[in-house]
C-alpha cells in the first residue's frame, strides 16, 4: 500500500470518527449526561488524541513563525463564522432524529404533492369530460407544465449536488484543520442540515412553477382552482364536487322522468277527453242525409251502438253504450229507423225509444213539426213546411193532406190498423167537423221522397196509439171512451198553460159533468166558428156567441161534444186521466196572460169575470 492510499484511508476514518463523536456528544448534552460522557470518553482516547483535544486550551504562542502566522490570524474570523452559523442552526435536538424528522416531513410533503397532483389530474379529467373546451386548453398548456416540472427537478438535483459537495468540503476541513473544532462540535452537522433543506427549496421552485402555470391558465381554470382551494382539502374537494354532482345528475334524471310521465298522463287524459267529447257530438253536423238502420228485437245497447257505428250514424258504439246507461235509456224498441249523422246521441236515443217502423222506409228528406194544440186545418198547412230548412217546403200539399184526412176508405183502413185507438171514433153523421181531429199526435216527423199524405197521417196515428197504449186499460175502467178522453184533453189544452192548471181545469170539468152541468167552454164555440187557432183577443173570447147552433156549443149542449177540437199534448191527456179533486165548478181564463181563476160558486165566478174580463175590456 502506498503512502497516498494510507493517508486517504486515515483521513476517511478520522472523519467518520469525528462525526460519530459529535453526534454522541450532542446526544449526551441533550440528555444531561455530557459531563459523564466527557470523562468516559477521555479514558478511551489515545494520549496523542487527548493532547490534540487539549490544544485549544494552550495559551496562544508568543512566538510566531512565518509558517503558522497566517493560520493563527484566521482563527478569530473562523470562530466568528462558526458562532454565526451555530446561532442560525441551533442543534438542540439529536442530529439523527432531526435528520429523520426532516426526511419524514420531506417524504410526507412529497406524498402529499403526488396525491394532490393525482387528484388534480383526476379533476382535470372530470372537467374535460364535463367541459370539452377545457380539454383543448389543458392540452395547450401540457407542454408548459412538463417543462416547468423538468426545470424544478433539475433545480432540485443541482441543489442536492451543491449541498453534498459543500458537506464533503467541510468534512475535509475538519480533517486537515482540526483547529476548527475549537468553535463547537456541532458545527460539523451544518452541512447535513443544509443538505436536508434541499427538498424544501425544490418544493419552493415547484410552487413557483405552479404559480406561473396558474397565471397562464384560462379564466375558467383559475375560477375552478380558486373554488377548490377554498375547500378543506383534497378529500373535501372530492366529496363536494363529485357527490353533489352525482346527486344532481340523479335528480335531473328523476325530474326528467317525472316531467315525461306527467306529460304522458296529461296528453293521454287530454286525448281521451277530446275523444269522448267528440264521440258525444254528432258525427257530421253538416250531413243532413238519412240512413235506414234495422234494430233487431232483443238487441242490447252495446249491439245497437255497434250497428249505428257500422252504419255511419255515430262515431263510437262504446261511447253510445255508456251514454245510454248513464242517461238511463232502457226502452229501446226494434224496427227500422231513418237516422242521420247530424243527429246527436240524445236525438238518436229518443227516436229509438219512440219505436221504428215494421218495414223499411226511404231515408228522410227533412222534418215536419206539429205543435201541441193544433187543429187539423192548422196541421194541413204545417205539413208543407220543412222544419230543417229555412223557407223549406215538403213534397206534401195542404189539399192532399185534407183530402186524405177525410177519405172514408182510408179512415176505415186506419180503424183496422189501430182498433183500440179508433174504436170510439165519431161517425161522420154525428156533426163532427173532422173525424180524425184530435187523433193526430203533435210531434216531429221525418219525411222522404216516398212520403205521402196518407203515410204521414198513418205515422201520426201510430204515434198517438203508442202514447195511449199504457192507458188503454185505465180508460176502459173509467167508463169513458178514448174519444171522450181526447175531447176533454183538447179543451184542457186550450184553457190552461201548465200542469197544475190543467189538472184543476180537468177536475172542474168532471165536477160539472157529475152535476149534469154544461162545460161552458168558449174554445169549443171558437172552434165551431173556425176561429180557434188564430190569435184570440180578450174581446173575441168574451163575446163568443153562446147561442150558436152547433154540437160544439158546450154552453147549449152537455157532455164533451162530438169530438176533440185540437190535438192535445200528452200532459193534457194525463191531466184528464188524473184530475185534481176539488169543489170548483167554475173558472175563467185571462187569454192575455194565460192565468186561470177558479171559483166554487156562481157569485165568485161572476166576480172573477168582472175583474179579469169586463174591467179589462173597459181599459
């Protein structure tokens, strides 16, 4: 081994021993056992080493040599420098523990930075997914971030290299210049402490790089970082960002689904409402044509609805079925019906309750309406008017109708067809003006191109027969004929305007008949004078000729007269079949108001006539 190698070996060993002794001395000082340590250590030190340790306590040499003088001159300056360095870095703690603590803090800080960087990357990815425009900006500044990180790493490496080199130089000085130990054994720890500061400087450089990157970032990124820095930490950022976002997303999904469901329900309800509403309306209000429909006996409302829908009369058979159930229509009759798409469900149901014809007839061209209380002469004029059209005319003339109504052969044919109705029909030689007067039911009738006066009269007689069918037994048991019931009902129709007055008038007539009194009806005399049906004034009614020679003069003749004077309504017929039970024998009607005043005695009657007739005539 050469002298050079030996010198290097000795130098290295001595440096290690010096560092170990300094650490042990500092530890003993911190534990309060430095004095014992010094004594024990002195025993283990070689005499030559003790001599070296004691060199600083020797009085300064009085004789300076040219070789030692420069070194001695530097001692005060070195002592001052060492004291300043020790003051800046006090070593109150164990150097090893201090180093471990610094290393642990540096490692924890590095891990925190790595975690923050990972979270920043994850957040950047989330922002890129949520805002595509941020992705472009991130890519633009990616190269800048990499450059800054490279600069920081390079700076950190250079700092570590400088600190390590400085520590090695200081150790060499301790070997070559032991006089430096005069300051304090802890001085040798300074390079190590400074070396431990390198991670902090590297962190500072990285922080400056991140600040520079933040200044270069877009305003949107700076706002995002500002929002994140205000939170409690990485975990808090994640919980405040991601979880509410998930909840917000779920809430939006639920809200969208709810809105869709509400719209679907509302749309379905609106569509259903409009569909049902349309089904209740006429299929085509502008289509006035008629179609023949055959309703088979025993058909249910469902089957009838389907038949009407198939024939193009209504829109929906099911809606018709539920409509008739809701309105309690139960008396539908079989037969042939002429119905129009312009008819409402109510009109169709009413026609089905009235009954159809046994044979199919041609579809209707329009309608003929006969008001209640019309005389046969008035009816003959009315059949020429089409009720569906303004100023419309039918294919039936007044002359043809009057001729058919007085045709003996036709009347006999009708007697055969409607025996119960026409059983008590007055004979032509009884003084009756028209045999069929009062037997033609006031209603609305359809007519077609095939309708004749005879077929129309037959249809009217059929309607009266249908209305009286429920009452034939009651009429038979009352001891009166159908002709008498219709005759009284015709008088009631002209004397009263409401159901109560009708029943009271009918009761008064029966009371007078029971006592053998004449009915004293002005209306019958007006009929005999061919004035009934015209607008009657109070004077006309008060000045009737009570001495008129006519079987319809019910002042001069008892009973109900030869026959009805008009076509009574069903209400008047019911009033005669169920009259009011009173003691009234008289009544007077004010033709101007329609009000009827009743009296039990002749004196009361005369007073009413004076008040409501004579006095008004004087006005």
